[in-house]
C-alpha cells in the first residue's frame, strides 16, 4: 500500500517568494553599486552609518570643520551630515553653481529630520510655483512698505525694553536680554502675542526645537532630537490655539486681514482663490519664529562684542547716530530714511556677519546626476554651500582675521560676487533679512541715544557655536555708562 505524503504548499511558496525578492534586491544593489563604482565621486569621508560626521560637525567650529576637509580633499568633497551623504562645494564658484541652478539641477532640500522639526509645509519645503505663492504672501509683511509701517512700533518696543531692562543698571548680560527682546518683537509684530508669560513659554519651545535640528536624528529618549519633536508638538498646540482665536476675531471684525503676518496667512488666497490650509499656516508660523530668532540674536550680540574690541569703530557708529539725532526735532521719531542713512553702522553689521556668519550654509538636492569639476554627484544626494569657504579666506578678503567694516564701503561694491553670503542668494535668499537689518539698526540707535559707552566685563570672552549660531560663551556682560 503506497503512502502519499502531501506537503503544505504555503511555506514552500512563501520561501520561494522571499528568495526571489531577496535575489531581486541583491541584483538591484549590485547594479547600483556597479553604477556608483563607475562614477567618479568626490573624495571625502562618510563617517559612521547614519551618524556620518554629524558629531564632529556639531562639536567644533564650522570654519574648522570645513577648512580641514577642504585642505585634505580639495574644493569638492563628500561628507555625511544629519543622516545624508552630502557633497560640499567650496568657494565662489561652488556658491554660484548651487544658488543659480535652483529648480534646474538642484532643489532646496534640508535634511528630513530638520524639515520635520521646522515645517515640511512651510516656505522651506515649497518648490516652484508653490514657493513663489508663499513668498508672495510673506512679502506682504516683510516687503519695504510693510517694514516702514513696522518702524514706530518696533522702535517703541526697543526703547521701552532698554528703559526697563538696561537703563539704570550698572551692569547687564547682553545675550539673555537680546533673546527676550528679539523674540518679543517677532511674536508681537507678526502674531499679536503680547503676553510675556506666553512669549517666554514659546521661546523655550523654539530654542529646544532649534537645538534638535542640528543633532543626530535619533528619536531615543533623552536625545536632543526626541526633545525637539516633543517641543514642536507643544508649539503646534499653542500656535493652533492662537490661529483659532484670530479666525474668530477676523470674522467678528475685531481683527483686520492685514494687521500682521498671522492675519495675512489666514486670509491670503492665491490667483485661483485657494487659501492656505491650516498645516501650511502652522508650519510657516513655526518657521518664521525660528528664522527671526537665533540669527538676529547672534549678530546683534556680536556687533556689541566686536565694537567693544574696536573702540574706533564704535566711535564712528556713535558719531553717525548722534548726527541723525541732531537733525531731529523734539519728539520726532526715527524714519525709514534715517535707517537708510546708517551706512557705517550697517558696514559694522556686515563685517560682523562676515567674521561670524549666523548660518553655516544651506542644503540642496541633486535632481539629476550632476557633472561638476570633474566629478559626478548622483541624483538624490545632498549638496551644501557654506559661507565658511569664502568669508574667512584671504583669497577673497584681505586680512580676513581683522574687523574692518570699511571693506563694505561703497555699498559693498568692492566685495566680489558670491563671496559674502550671510543671507543666501538667488531664489532662496532669506525673505526676512531686511526685517532683521531694521531690528539691529534700531537697537544700535536707541542704545547710543541712551548710553555714552560701555565696557565688557571680560574682554577676552570666547565666541563659540554649538555649532551655530556663534555666541559669546558666557553671555557677554558689560558695564554701562549713561549718556548725560
């Protein structure tokens, strides 16, 4: 009697299917590897898996990180930052290539973890026509006419801050005071948030998110990235509540459609009559809070530190500001034309930004295989331009280690193109840089009006970045001398 053994076909078929899938994956990997091996990739070091070189980048000065690799590998090198293989293009030619080829060879593309924190649906994540639409909406509050309308309120807030926090004090710590002021201006002028306790809560959340954007993208308990994600969730809850209240005020007529950035975003419609969905408004509000905060604080604090080390420059700033004050009638407020006339003060700010850029650069992504300088950069790879390959180089700036505001005389015409890029360039230049410029100039003006001079408590205090933005390591304490 024959015995028939019937095999269950399911495990066999499953095994065959898995084997086939594995074979396909291996074949694709082989093809990809062979393709990559045939490409002439830039030299460099990708570091550890996932982590890459993020830790050395975050633990040392950006200038050192980039200069060491440029010296070792040349003006085009590969690294791995924040979870992505990244090709760094150095010098003016690299800057020009990336900034002039937006939507042609490259697209704006920050690391995925950074976008999750700052806002995937914000201006940062938009491309092509969608980018143009969001930029058009933001320009209603950041264009020249809107900025002129901000002057009285911004000037008043700065003067009130100085009277309350600085005047009558023998000594102050500059950095924490700047943090409070700059965030207060942004939340008040852009979003109508004037409560100090709510401002402080929002500020701490924004700072936590900011720290997470530059770290290793691991969401393990206790990591900066995990804390940043949690902070962003809390930030969203608060902003959404503010949005809900403002919508109600717009419907009732107690708020106007153009009173600030939040109202503009809530009421804006594109040429097809389409409004912004809530997630885009939420992400753009979050992005603006970040963009208007750290970079301005860093520059404004370092302006005073560098002027303290270069008293002859501070004296020129004082004379320029007193000249403006001397032409004012009693009670007459500072004007847009006054800000335009602060040419030397602005040169001081520019030189501060040259020595200590408030951004380390910006990422792009190759939308096709790119042939550059004899190398091939594969489609999908990140690319990075950075001011640290031009700002501190003697090739582009004579005596680059010295603080020389006069190098920006004649409206910066003496500076070669694509060598000075504190605000980026091309289609993706910083949309709020003139707002930041106005804040800095107004603060310097009111400081000079109130105080005759100041001296640093620790003239040798170091400037450090963790990795960015660069800031005085101890907060920069100064002794104040009131103007008679």
